């Protein structure tokens, strides 16, 4: 399920802005479509959640209530209340609630550090939000909606195992 | 037998509904229920919508108000019961006898179930609750063997409901202060056990260390299946040896004993897991629903797939099997 | 203040075999300034036969010494054998029983009894419910903070309340015997190994921090709950009964210290210093009453 090292090498030289722009756009798309997510997060929405995909050369720090997202290169120090690491597409599947967070944690596929209460709140908020990234992102893509939906679905089909699809 | 399924969020409620629940239990988003976790549970509005959704499909909704009223703040618990009744809960699941007395007096027509947290482990305790407060059903504590469940069900003054799958309390429920001893937060008063606010995971090289408050609860070597730092499933040092003093990080699974429970007259089978995600609820409920309909010899194969979703990826028949003790 | 508060000696939670158990109570009868003694086994039904032969002699000696004796019931009753044992105990007429499980409450309606610390009484509504059914006093659960105790006492002034002031805290009870398990036995064939640890078997974390202690099927704290500076405040809130739970130390000495502090003849800080001499080697805690982590010691002076 990990992205191939080739992808890692391909993405490594990208300027941060080229990653941060689309990522911020995606975050706003999701929050616009799922306002209840912030309700469930409550005060934890102000916390900084760092996502560290093992197989990407970047880390993402999200502050949900501020709709904030910043991208750092792997290995560069970041300030965060919470750190969640694992394969990129596993993290995405977790965001969509397609797999059970506890199960992948117990099996050591993802690791977490920092404010455990915030992690639990995020997990529960995401779990209730019925995120569907192809649909959510397409809804935010205006005239490019069909393209985004098609692209995102294709990526998901490629990477998700049958059980998690 | 009825299948009683957990829902920590409206999304999980919908999954349980689709997967074949007979009844779904949930709680309000505050300290009135024993799964008072961050980001979990139902607002009054969400609860109303869930109950309506269930009713349209003939599925009942039970509301767990199963912590003990904090002195001086009893109103929060009374309001929870009043609102549950007003919203049309098919049953309220209660643990505090003071709250049961209030409910029986104020809402005599409301169906009252006794929570596992009330620790009714024998016929006399059940009689006390059934006669005193009109309890119609008691959820049995996970301290009984199957034989004891059967004997107790025969002598019980009301229906019995039994946990068959999910998290396992090693200690008699509702009588455990281990969590508050280590963190100041208790299942009975705060609705949390080993609360996330006091949990820390730390990597010590390749070893994952879990801590609760000031205490190390476990160390997991590389590749070893991990667990949540629930106190009673921690690894400790006793009498020159290291090990799981109370229980391994495992889940309860007695699905191979369904026929025994049915023959004993048990009215309902309960799945634990309001704190688990909707993917878990969907998988567990649909699999158990299938297993209930399947011939006994096919059940083991059906439920084997659930093991990967379990804490520690292992299951036990717990106290239901006498040797466990 | 009118008459000084009542001192209650709780049941011995550990397995102290036959004669040791008897001699402990004989000395309590002869020397300890306690008013009430709650006698009996609350933890494990398998232990009953150890002190059965001495039970009546102890009862007589305590009563002859002017102590009020209550008979404590089992906390966790699941087996037929345990139900029968409770029935046999409750068949004793003219006795006051200390209730440790709802089953005894059911059986004792209309008969004199007290509510022990192992029954969940978290608010005045529950306390009043039990008092209305005949409970003469209610010992509140060890994890309750002072704020709750004060509120309960205020809202149910007609009820006599008791608070645990000394002893390792009973934290949990299980169908499984972790104590036997730790020594390689099952509960059914436990060989009464819990008798080897008259003050509980220590449980440490993997980092060697002392944490808990095993007492058969019960888990107790490693620390000893000690309320000393807090006694006056509790009395002001209307609590007039204080429970001392036996530890493997000089409990006569412990009772004398508490008697002195409650009577005003011993300052709380002196009482505390003397208590550390009587029960050395075990850290004290009072976190629960201060609404903090139960294991903590909060300097209340």
C-alpha cells in the first residue's frame, strides 16, 4: 500500500508552494462540506495536527478551526500538538473513515504522538463526517468537478485494497 | 435473541442500522454516559434524528445514561433522562439507583434497563432493581461464566442482556476506581476509563511505550500488536516477573456460545464498542448478524475475520469460560 | 463540638489466617479506641472457612469490650455457594449488617443495616433512597472528593455519613484472581496464596514504580489513604464517622492516633508524623478527597 520510492523521488524536488496550494484548497473544500466536523472537534479544533506520511517527502500541519495548513519538507522541524505517521494512502483512508483507526493503530501501521485527547477527538470527528474525497473535492472544483472526481477516484481505486474500498 | 449494537456517532448509527441491528444504544455528548470521549456521542438534535431514523426501519434506540450523578449537579442527569423520554427512547440504560428512582417516579411508563455499570451479578441484586424501579432488563456484568449466566437468567426477575463481542472489562463494572487512582478521572463519575487526556504514547527506539498519567502501562516491542493503555490490560512487574497482571490486551468473543445463551433464555446479545469507528461497527454488526443466522458449524469461520479489528488482535471468552478465572 | 466522632474499624480485607485473625481482633477488643467494628469477609468467599471457627469468639470479645459489631457481607456474589453463604450470614438475628452488594440490600429491607464503601453512593438522592429503606449509616465510596461529600451531607442531613480515613484504597474487584494468577495458580485451585501477602502483593510498573497491590480478587492501591488534616473539615460538613481499614501494622496504634486527633488531644500534623512511624514504608495518599489523582499526596496543612 506504500507509495513507491519512485514517487518519493519524483515529488522531493517540488517547491513547497506547489504542494501547499492544492492541500490548502482540499482542506477548505472538506471543511466547507462538513461543518459538523469542527463542532465535534470543539476546542481541539485549535490544535495543530501534523500528518507525516512515511512515503512522501513532506509533512502537513493542519489547524482545523483556523482552516490553516502548512507543508514542510520531511525532516524539517515543525511545531505541532499531535503527530500522526503512516503510509499516505492509509492516512487518507483514515480521513474518510474507510478503515478502523483503532485497528490500524493496534497493528502498528500508524503511529501517534502528542496530545492523545486531540487525536481521539479528530478521529471521532472524522469518523462521523462521512468524508468522500472525490465528491468533496469535486464539489469545490467548479468547472473542473468531473475531472477532479474522476482523478481522485482513479487514485483511490489504484491504492486501496479490496477490504478498504 | 435481539442484537444490541453500539453507536458513538450518527454515522455509526446509520452503519449499525444498515448492518442489521435490532436495537442501537448511544449516549449524549457529556458525562452522563460511560463513553464520554472527546468528539464522540450525540447532541439532543442528533439523537432525535437517529431515533426517527431507527423507528422508520423498526429499529429501537436505547439511550445509555449510565454514570453516577455528581452531587450538586444531579440536574444534568435528570435532564438527560427527561430528554431521552421526550425524544422517544425505547429504553434508558441506567446505573445509579438514585437516578433509577427518579426515572421510575417521574416517568413510570418509560422502559428502564439496568446498565452493566450497576453490577447486578446475582438474582437478589436484580430483584432489588426490578422491584424497586421496575427495571425490565439487566445487562449482566462480564464476571459470570456461561453456566452462571444461564442459572442467573432462569432466576432473574427481568430479561437479561449479555455482552458477546468487543472490549472486555476485567474488573466488575461500575466498581472500579483504578482509572481515577491513576488519573483523577473515573468511569463512574466522569464516564471515562484511562482517559485520552492522560494517555501518552512514546517511542523508545523501536519500542512503543504507553503511559497513563505518571505510570507506564505497557511497552510494545517492534511489530508487536499494541493496545490502548487501559489499566487492567497493562503489563506490570509482580513478584520478580513481568506480565499482564490482570488481562492481555484482548477483546471478548463468545459468538461460538450463542446457542448456549439462547437455550438459557438470554433475551439480547450486546456488542461493545461505542468508542470504535463506523467501519468497525459495520463489520462487526453485519458479521454477527450473518453468524446468528448461520448453522453453528459455520459461525467460527464467519467471525474469524473480526479478530483483526480487535484490541491486541486477539480475543478471549473472558469470564464466560470458567478457566479464565 | 458535642460528642466526638465515631471510629469504625472496617473488615480485614486481606487473608489473615485463623489465629492471626483472631488475635488481631482480641487485641482490638482489648486496646483499640474504636466504637464500631465491621467484621467479616468482603473480598473472597473461598476464605470464609479460615476464620469461621473463631468468628463467634471474636464477636463475643468485641462486644464484651463495648464495641458495636456489624457483620459485613461479600462484595461480589456470583456463585450459588456465595449466595448460600450470604443467606447463612443474614440469618443471624438481631444483628446489624454492613452491605457490600445490592443483593444484601434486597434481603435486608426493613432490617437494620449500614451501607458499606463498596456500594455506589455518589449523591444524596441515592443516600436518601438507602436511608429510607433502613440504612443507619452510609459509608461513601473512596473516590469521592470533598466537594461531593459536603454536598451529599448537606442535601441529606438526616443520613449519618462515614468516610474512609485510613487504609489502602479498594480500587477494583474481579471474577478473576490476579493474585493466584501471579503465583501460577487459577482461582479454583488457588491454594490460598493470598495468605502469603498479609498487606497485599505489590504491583509495580515496568519502570519499577510502585503502583497497586493485589489482594486476592481485589486490587487495592499501593499507597495508604490517610485523611488527617481533612478530618476537621469533614466534621464541619457533618461527617461524624471515620473508617480505618486494617493494614498489616499496629492498628491499635493507628486507632489511638485517630482517636487523639478527633478528640482534639493530638494535632493533625503530630498525628501524621506518628502514623508514619506506625505504618512505615508505605507512602500516604489523599488525592481522592482533594479531587486529584487518587495516588497523590496533597499537603493540606
